[in-house]
């Protein structure tokens, strides 16, 4: 079935797919249906050998203005428990290929949390990041208090979560939340450029490297180092390792096959 709330661009560059959130009138508010479509699309692209990196964007005005407030407004705690909306997010988190968020305009609440669930973030100078849930009587529920704090530190995270203040793209870059800021007309192009660089490398090494970096968030240093070492050794069973090292010796460009 054709998705209703997202647009999937299969090959915006070799081995690069792009998913565009597409509820423009609602500033891409993340209703359950959109999140379900995003989860399903990511599952398919993650299993597709012709895709090595996935970009997620909104439009120029909004990446996403958060979870759909109108859909949640009348719910009880038991409704929320039974709907279990965040299980969708748990599946998205399992995506093995790198996810790049290309952000323009609002990235608020669940929008900011979705951005932070991605592995790298390219922002247009118009991007605004925030966790304004406190202004509607709740708090972040899709990782905001945890990922934001790890990314920008306690003081700024506390201020953003407790006041709902939006930060600019420049402030986000300075705080280490995002990779870089570019003019608005270039944000997608820059995300594709970054994705293409990664897509030209060994997809096996890329996946294991992503997995290893993420391990740093929920393990002790010792455990993380052990995990890294195992993945490093494991890559020596790949053809890509032989190709990459031989190409270096031969002074030629390697051709990685993901084997
Ligand atoms: N949910 C549902 N609808 C939303 C929405 C949201 N999160 N954000 C915007 N919309 C809708 C508006 O209701 C409006 O719809 P109508 O035209 O039918 O009235 C339309 O999108 C355009 O929005 P505005 O008219 O408000 O646009 P604006 O430019 O004046 O303001 C804004 C933009 C500052 C982003 C403002 O829309 C806003 O504050 N949005 C809500 C942000 C927010 O609180 N996000 C957190 C949601 S809770 C959450 O995300 C929980 C979690 O952790 C998962």
C-alpha cells in the first residue's frame, strides 16, 4: 500500500534513500499513522542491498512539530499505555544503516526526539530545536530528556526541557547537538553529500561502526571497548576488508561490495 504521510525517494544518489515526512499542513506532526509508515519504510530500506544510508527530512518550514497533540489530547494514561506508541520508536532505533536527519524549520518535541534518534544531523540556518512539551502540561516521552542531555549537557538540556525554549541552528551546532548548519537552499544537498560519502565505504564496516558508537551510550567504557574490539576483529572475515586494505597497498580506489 502507498504510504499516505511520507514520501520515499529510493535513490537520491547511489545507495542513498530519502524519506520525507509529508503532513505539511500540520507541520509534519507525528501521528501514529505517520510513525507506523516511517517504521515500515525504514524496515524495508534497512533490508535493501541497494540502500546504504537513509536520509529523513521534513520540508523547509518544518522537520516535525512534535507528536500529534490533537491525537493525544483526550487520551487517558491507560489509553497511552495500550497504544504503546513508543514501541514504534523502539523498532526505528534498531535500524542498522546510518540515518541522517536533514532539518529545516521546526524540530520540536517528538520532532526533536526523532532527529536525535538519527545518527547525524544537518540543519538549515532556519532550523529550530526544542522540547516544548512542558508548555502543554507534559514532558518529553520519546527520549528527549535522555538523548538531549547526553548531547548538549545538563544545563542546556534542563533549560530546554523545563522552559520549552527553542534553540537556533547555530546554538545547536555550538552545543554539539548537530553536525553543521548550512544555508536553507543547501541543507538537503549537504545531507546527500554526507550520505554519499558514507555510502561509498564498506556497508558492513559502516554498520558495525555505527553499532559500536551507539554502544558508548549504554555501556561502561570497558564493555564498550570489548564490543568495539569484537566488531573490529569480525570485519576481518569480510571481503571488504581484504579489498580495502589491498586497494590501499595498490594505490587504487577500493570497490566495496558489502560482503
Ligand atoms: N500536533 C498537532 N497539530 C500541530 C502540531 C502538533 N504537535 N504542531 C502544529 N500543529 C498544527 C496546528 O494546530 C495548525 O493546525 P490548524 O491549521 O488546523 O490550526 C497547523 O499545524 C499549523 O500550526 P500553527 O498555526 O500553530 O503554526 P505557527 O507557525 O503559528 O506555530 C509552532 C508553529 C510554534 C510549531 C506551533 O505550531 C506549536 O507550538 N506546535 C506545537 C509544538 C509542540 O508542543 N510539540 C510537542 C508535542 S508533544 C510531543 O512531541 C510528545 C513527545 O515527546 C513524543
